[in-house]
C-alpha cells in the first residue's frame, strides 16, 4: 500500500521513522511519501518537504510566516491528491495537520492521527473538530483517553513511542572515549531544536553553568537540523563539548541536565537523569499563551504525573541564579533521590514499549467499530 505521512518536528521525524519500520514488517511492499526529516528519509521515504523548512514556533513567528505556511498547505493538498495514498497519517504538528485532516476527510480519505494534538491544553472544544476530521486517533498520554470520552470520541491509547526509541537504543560503551570527555561528571545541555528557543534559552544555560566547568564536563546536545558551527557563535561557549545527534548516549552518561521544555524533558526523565526544565519566549508569545493555555505545568514529566517532579523555570523565573540553585539541589540528597524515585513511578504511568507496532497494526488493518 501507499502511505503518506506528515510531521513537522524532530521528534515527529523520529516517531515517523519508527512507525515506518513497524509498517514495513506488516506490509513489506509499503511505499512512503512524507513531510519529515532525515530519519524518515533514511527509512526509504520519498521526501516532499523537510522539517527544516517549516520550523516555525510561537504565535508571533507563525503570524509572520502565514503566507509561507499557506503555500505549504496548498502544496500538501495538491500532492496528496496526486499521490492518492491508501493511508494518510498525521504525526503531532497540529497547527498544520488539523487543516489538512479537515480537507482530507471531505475528499474521502480515511485519516489516521498519531500523537494526539494537545487540545486538552487550550480551547478544548477543538476536540469536536478533531472528531469530525480524524477517523482514527492514537493517544500517547494516559489521561487523554478519559479527556476524549467527554466528547464521545473513541481514541486508541497505544503507549508512548519514546519507550520504543529508548528500549531500542543501544548504549555506546565507548561513548566517553569517542568524544574525549574525560572522567569528570557530565552536565548535559539540551537547548531545543528550534532556532528561536535556542537563541533565547541557550545563552542563559551557558552563563549559568560557568562556575561548574571546574568540576564538571559540560556537553551540549546539538539538534541534527543545525550545523555545529552555529552553536560556537554563542558567548560563554569556551570549554563546552558539542555532540550532534547522539543525545541518548549523552543522557545515559550524564549526572544532570538543563532541558528546554518539550519532548526532551520526558526522554530525560525516562533515562533517569535529574533535570531542570527551562523555557522562555518573547513577551508577546508568553502573554498570549498565558491567556489561552490553562495548565498547572509546562513539562510533560509533571503533566503526566500530575504533580511536581522537576523544577520548571519559565519566562521571568528562568534566571542564571535560579538555574544554579536548582542544579545544586540536583547534586544533593535527598532531592536527587526523590526525583529518581518519582521517575520510576512516571515510567509505570507511561507504559511499556511497543507503541509503533500497535499503531502500525491499527493503520495497516484499520480497526472496525
């Protein structure tokens, strides 16, 4: 069969690639045409648009790129019509994918949505629009199933695909030697994968860890969609090690991490690394977000657990002194032990590996009723 997949972020590319592997086991003759990234391309997909071209973040940046976004939407509709896939699959990326799903449903395509849009975070009535546009919705957060029940919308809980990626990862036992990292404990910096968030948050991270350079090795995880030379332009970058596209090995060898809010916070927790969650955006973006988003927490770690496990330093609270104070707590007992214990409970909530295989089974065979 022919499969058409649309994602818009680095995490979506990872989950899309794993989903492709699972689909190919069930359908060896599967053909893929995608809006994705390097990992999906490596799995043999024909690329329509790379995620690098569509990395828009925040209300302001989206508004300033509306014309370009509408061009992408138009291209997607035309390309889907010409390709006429047997299965149309959306992965997260709701601002774009929900528009395409609504159109596709009217055109008679059966729509599959993997990684439910976070409509529970704001404007929850969008769930009704989702119900009209998406035939099969696959949730990866345990509380989402109950959320959609109030809209009489049957969704399928498949577990979290991060468990697939983590379980499938093979640790490089020569990691420290490979990157010449020495014997000192490692503090990992995960500044995100979008230029806007990197340029806002990374300078604060780099300044905050200056006093730690004597006793710790500082390693920055560079997103694969950036040239490593880009990161070296930041001040306070001296004595920082830079590692590209090897984040899991880095985390497995780290004592603590500073992590920009997003999927990486959950990955860091599932790999048992104590962390400080960091987030900052423009004043206008933050003001708008505060008006529309009504959540107790920002990190997936705290949201899934429904309690505070990790420190969240957001906007004006993201200061050099606060980051240092939080880091110091991560190195001391009992805070460190308490966080690790909480991670174990979180892992049980997230569930077992196998999300990619479960979703592939649904997509290839399409459940009845």
